[in-house]
């Protein structure tokens, strides 16, 4: 595999998912796409998103919302809004959809690439936002050179030199090639969120990586936020989940 695109945290937002995948196909052609989980939760179109992933052969690992809805994990740490949207999702998807979510793997590996929703220590629960969790995740990567992780809904590249302990996180620029030093460093890379960004930019975020030439490109994609919000209102989802979409928080 020489290249692929990575997406994450769709959160039942079919408008954002379709717009992003259409842009990926326009930019890169028939390329492999891998999702880092949270296909469902928060948004109004869980079944549509599952169907879209299946029809477009997009592989996915499991997110906490996916396993929470499917009953694989308990949801004691869910916020009231997350719990309410999960209950709505359970009532509005099919048995087949639940089985799809239940069967999603917690972690996937392809050569030196690792794909997980949260972290390798706790794939559905841990956020890679502190020094301890980040260091532990690097130690669990083994022979892996790049670990793609979502869950925070914020794009970031975290680099660790192989010969030292220096860890450098930085927020990536968009629409430009970003070189990666695969021979001398390993990385944790978050593509940002497709359906519910939380970095102050409401546009969907995804990334392309060229493994052979050692670079990646982040892209932001506009979609019909208003249409998604109208669907959420019609389906009785929490108001602050609706309003946050236009603010990207």
C-alpha cells in the first residue's frame, strides 16, 4: 500500500461524510480510505453513514460511541448529551447496523501503520492529550512507525525521535505537503473529525498520506451544516449538539 486517506469521528453526519469522500475521490481517485471510528453518535444519520461506508468499502475500527451503542462497552463516562444521542441511535438503527458496529475491530494494523480510535492502551476510552498517555502510546507501538488515532476531534501530529525521548506535537497546516521522517522518527497522527470538528473550524477534516514518498496532506471540506442541523432538530437531538456544529467546538 503506497497511499491512503484517513478519516475519523463521522458521528452520524452523512452530509459531511459524503462531501469529504467525494472530495477524496476527486483529489486522489480510487484510493483506500480507513476510518478511525465513532461512525455513529451525536448526529442524525447513523444508518446512512454505516451504509455509505459499506458501499464505498471504507474500513473502520471501533470508536467508543460505536461500541457503546452496540453494547460492547458500558457508557458510565458518557455525558448526558452523549447518552441521550446514543439511546436515540439504538432506537433508530437496525439489528444489522448494530451487528456491524459490534464487529468493528478495536485496533487495525497494516505493516508499520496502526489504526485506533483512542489509544493503544485503551482503544475506546483514552484521549492522547497528555504526556503520560502519549509516551505510553509510543511505547506500545512496537514495530509500528505511525499510529493514526482520533477521539479528540482535533488534528495534530506528534513526532518522537527514534534515538531520543524528544516528543514534539504540532497542529498541521492545511493543503500543503508535510514531510515525515519515517526512518528516524515515529508518529501519532490525528486526522481531525469529519462530522463534529472541535478545533474552532466547522469544516470536515481528513488527511492523505503517501507512504512511499513520506509526506501527508491535511484537507478541510465544507458541507451543508444547516441541513445536518435541520435533521437533528427534526429528530429531537439535544440543542447544544446542534449549535456546536456551526462553531466547530
